C-alpha cells in the first residue's frame, strides 16, 4: 500500500498543521489546492500539490486517484432552507 494521504484545506490553519505533521513523520502528503498559485510553498515543504476545486467537479477525480486516506477540512457553511 502506498499510504497516499490527501489533505484538503492544506493552506488553512488546521490543514497546514496536518501537512507539517505528516511531513515530519516521513509521509509525503498530497495536498488539494483550489489554485496551483498557492502550491509552491507547499511543494517546497515536501508535499505533493494537486488542483482540486469542488466547484469544478472535473478536478475531483484526478485529486483522489491513488489516494488511500483523506483528511477532510471543510469550512463551516450555514444550512440553506
């Protein structure tokens, strides 16, 4: 098993800490970013950036391909009635 872990929200407060801990543990996490413009610092830190935007469904399947585990960070969104 490759142990590929996809981290969403990797540029936020929680996700960035998860990415740092995974890298410190010797794991190269795959990090989902909405824009590859934000990916350079994550790449330099040892992560594998992949573009994924839930508003663009065509980006989701490639981001999840080969993934064994997911750390999902989602923003609080009020329920709509």
